[in-house]
């Protein structure tokens, strides 16, 4: 079976600095992969490259069968990236944000409603403008958008940040269900105890390179 992600000797440059310096990584369908490493090691850059947002300077990079060196835009509709920024429209309601992102992949009204309910955003919260939400509620909204998008590859950068205990548990359950249904999950996190319990495999990112670390 073709891997979901296959990187071989990948170099990526940002602002004249090599944020990835010969990275090698293979990720199979259904994995929940934890990326660990110090700040500035290249974890976020690795996620952005897999999302088609960072150009490949050198090496081979294939994501979901798409050659990122040839065209990195084609993969973007099939992946879901959640970074430190939530990517929400503050002047829209919670429900409108989720409906907007769900519409990019043709999600139905029932799927949008299910995504809201999954992250505890149904009821009165659905009609609240995002600009009035707490940090945790905004994070839940961003995750609901990701659920509605039905991504084949989930790329998450510190996804538990801002969530309360119930939200963290709900996120973990959602990611496990996504992987069980055939999606692939890559998580960059410093919360190694929680993320390690979630992951099926761990890799270390150091100096823009990937080192295999085995099972958590």
C-alpha cells in the first residue's frame, strides 16, 4: 500500500534558512504519529510542508499520492491543518464558520451539525460570533471545522492548547475515530504524556531532520 506521506532527503527553506535539512519520513494510512522535539526543530515546518504550504527546495516529497515538487496545491483540499492560529472568521458565528469550511468539501447540513455536536458546540453556542468566544471555545470551533472537512490527513500543531479536560478527551476520541476510519494523523506536541498515549508511533525532529523513536 502506498504511504500517505513519503519524504526523502527533503530540504525546505524559509527566509533563507533551511527549516528542513534532509528530512526522511514515511507515514502509513491509519497511523497517529507524534512529532516531538525542541522549539525551532522543524516540527511546524514539517506539518506545513505536508499541507502543501511550504515549497520543496530539494529531495522527494509525496503526500496522498501527490508529488509536492510538481504541484503542492492539489493536496490542500485533502488535508486539514490546525496550527497555533485557529483560522476562524471572528465576525461569523460558530455554525457559520463550520459550515463555511465544510462547504469546501461538500459537507451536508447533517455533517456540519454532527461536527458541532462532536465538539460540544451545538445549542446556543452555535449562534455566538467567534469574536465573543473564550480561547478554548475558539479551539473547539477550529477542531469542528476540521471534522467537517473530512480530511484524509490531519496535521495538528499543539492541538490540546487552550482546551479544558473535557475538550482534550473529546479531541483524543475524535482523532482515534478518524484514524480507525482510515484517516492519518500527525501531531506536533510538547505535551508528551497525553500525546504519547494517543500516538501509535513517535518520531523526533531535531535540526530539521527526522529521527525514528519507535512506539510511545
